[in-house]
C-alpha cells in the first residue's frame, strides 16, 4: 500500500491515474490537499495525477521520473536505497577543500557509477567535499541542470536515485562529504507543471525567468513548505552533507522571516536530529553578510556563501582581463582588500553596476571559512563564449601562483573539475531541448548575449549541438602527460600543506595581513608564521618579509618544470635574511622565525 498526496487548492476533483485506472482522491483536512491510500501501489508503481479531468501530470513531489520529466512518476521508497555509511559522522567546511563537478561531463560515460571510479583520484588529491552540480530531473539527456523541473527526482540518465545513493555512499567510504547544488529561484521552461497544481508562482515580482517562485504572496505558506521539504528530503533521504543554494539574490521574499532564515533553521534542526553537521552554502551577488550572519546576531543563519569578488580579483590580476564585471578589479590592491575583508565591494562604487554595492564584513564575528572562493567554477568557465578554462590563458608559473593563492587563502577553497591538472578541454554551455522552438530560442539568445560583449556570433558554440556536450567532457588521459602531471602534483602538495599547517586553516579573517608593491608586482600573504610570497613580474624579484625565513615549505619553481636555470631556482628556496628572492611568475610558501 502507498499513501499518495498532492496540493491542488483550486481543483474541484483530483484523480490518481494508474495505467488505465483512474482513482478519485479525497480532500484532506489540510486545506488544499488531496490524499489516498492505494493498496495496489508499491515501490516501482508508475502513476500520474489528473486535475478536474485534465491531462495526466507527474507528481510535483515525484521521487523518480524514469521516462523523463513529461512522463509518469514512479514510487520510490527511500528506505530501500543501498547504504553502508552508518558510521559516517559528516564533514564541515572549515579547513576543507571543495571540488565542484558536473556528473555528465566528469567522465566519458557521464553517470554516477562512472564517477565512483574516479573518487580515488579525489581522495589522493585531498578533497574534503564534492559539490555536485544540480541532479534534479531536467528535460533532455544532458544539460547543466539549472533548468530542473522535477525537483524531488534524480536525473535518470545519470543513474536515478539508486545511482546517486551509490555515489554518496562511495564518497563517504573514502572520507569525502557530498554537497548538492539545488535551484529554488526558478524552474526550467520545459516540463514545468507546478503552476497547474497551485499558486507556485506569482507575478508580484519580476525575475529573468518570468513569474517569481511564490514566497510571499497568497498561498505561499505551502510553496515555502515545498522548498524547505525538498531541501530536507535531499539531506535526510540521500545522506547528503549540505546544499549549495543557487542565486539566492533571485529569491524574491518580503515576508518578515526570509525563506533563507526559515530554511537554515530547519536544516540546523535536522542536523541536531541526525547528529552530524549539515551545510547550507548560498550563491549570492548581494555582498550582504547578513545572509551568513548567525540568527542570534539577527542574520539569516546560512552557513557560508560563494564569494565572487575573490574570483574577480584573482582572475583579473592573473589574466589582465578588464571587461564586464572585471572592470574594477585587476590590481594587487584589489586582491589584498578581498583577502583581508572577503568583499572588494563593501559599500564602494561598482562601475559595472553603476552604483555603490555591498556592505563591510564584521571580521570579528564571521570566520573566513564562511566564504567559498575559487579561481574557476562552472559559471566563470561555462559562461565564457568558448568555455575556455584559465589554463588556456596563463603561463605555467601563473597557474601555480593562482593555485597557491587560492589554497593558502583564509577562505574555504573550491576547485572546478579538471582544474587540478589544468585540463585542456573546454567546458561549454550545452542543452538538449526536444522542442525546436525552445532550442532555437536558447541558441539565438546566447549568441545575441555574447554579441553584446564583443564576441562574433559564429564563435559561440551551438548549445544544442551534441559535439558541444562531447567536447566538454574531461580527458582523463591528460593527467599522465606533461605539463598536466606536474600541475596535479602541485595541487596535491598545496592541499596537503593546507591540511597539515594550522596557520593555513585558521578561520580568523581579522588576523590576515597582505603586504604588496603594485609597481614591483609582488605581494606577501601573512597567515600566522607562514608567509606566501608571490612574484607576478616577468623578472626575478627580491620580496621583503617582516621576519627572517626559518624554512621553505613549498616553492612553485622547485621541481615544477619552470624555465629558470637551476641556480635561480635554488636561490629562491635558500634565501636568508628578511627577504626571499623569487624567479619570475613564482610563489614560495615559507615559515618565518618566531618573534
């Protein structure tokens, strides 16, 4: 027997459809709900709902869509999923390293089971948490996942719910936690039937995707319950360690208790119940620290946020790009401000926005671990016209410098899949829309968007072309080849150093110091007794330190295939006095003497 329920407050009649059978459902005592105990249904039963004799529609809370987002739902009993992680105690962000991956392009096969075969690579790299891009069911076979429409189901081509469970279980067996990217600010245009069931959307607010998800209009209590329930479903039923919340600045909510605060409180309660930590990480463009401020200090209580300012500051400094939102970045001073204050725009004018933006972070209240930072992520690679990674633009020396600044920063660092070996494959925007009009609209819209930024339309890959998807898959053969092998070793050593040195995982943002010389192109990041000395110039530099060097912990030129002669390399790692001499485009991580 299976208990079915659905919220359809405006319907006069709701039927459960099982093949050729149509079984009337009964109104629940809860307003707007319909329910039914059906003895003939069990795990594996396919079903749909019909409202007022209308067309068959999947369950808004469907746990599985084996025939795609337009087909019938299938009953799944979470208790039957395969688990062997009873001893798992969870993972937290402080001191950890996150690895973002897209299931469909992480391997040639593009499935959870194929990804399991690569987990030993991540364990050897030193990754603490894997962050999966969205796996909620979306239309077509492949895509980024941000156009999901069956938010409780797992994309079937990846392996469905059982495949996700196997992947998470395998991660936990290797000591790796798993985060999932979830999207609550909009649904995709194809297969989105939520609006037929109830007031899930409202015209009260405008969004880039049309009517906003209804978080504060009439009927929003149930919509908010849908969102919170969905988050708890992923964390509880799939043993996840946290969620990344997509673009929370697009969650239009004017109620006294914001949906983020309600969600964070519910997740904290579940963590207490389960006896293991659970993380909520917000993607936000607001530069508003209230989102991650604890609720007892009048914040929303979300545990961490993505920090785009760090990316912009580091990317613009290393590449020299200044277009779009990079316009205010590119100086060493911009990176220094971000390293010590998390935000660059903390109330300052943003020329890209044409206004002031952000507010300062209270570094005495908020630890640096609450800010997830990156040199690359899916957006910053995939939303370039050609999907080119930063390795295509930087010298081997600057690639190592970027990795060092990321992985020795006070924040929680994140790598994008393949970054650790400087993957030569692009990561492009790809879709698999089955409706010709929608496919054409996406293709033409993307080309128009990039044309406004100066790219020729013909240089923008067709998202619908299967070749665009295929070329975005990682080439795992690269890791055995030069120069990829050396860069992978550099990332492994950096992560091992981060894990072994308490000064490098100290979350105290107020204790971080940065000295720099804009003209000479050097900077020194201070983390306790550790100094990260960087030479960005195209010639050797003597970089001054505040104390004598006690030991060299890591140097990018040593054994890294640098072009400098041997004498120049050894001069860098054997320096004495209150300075270190660095070859061009290199970094040395040293421990200085105690005072």
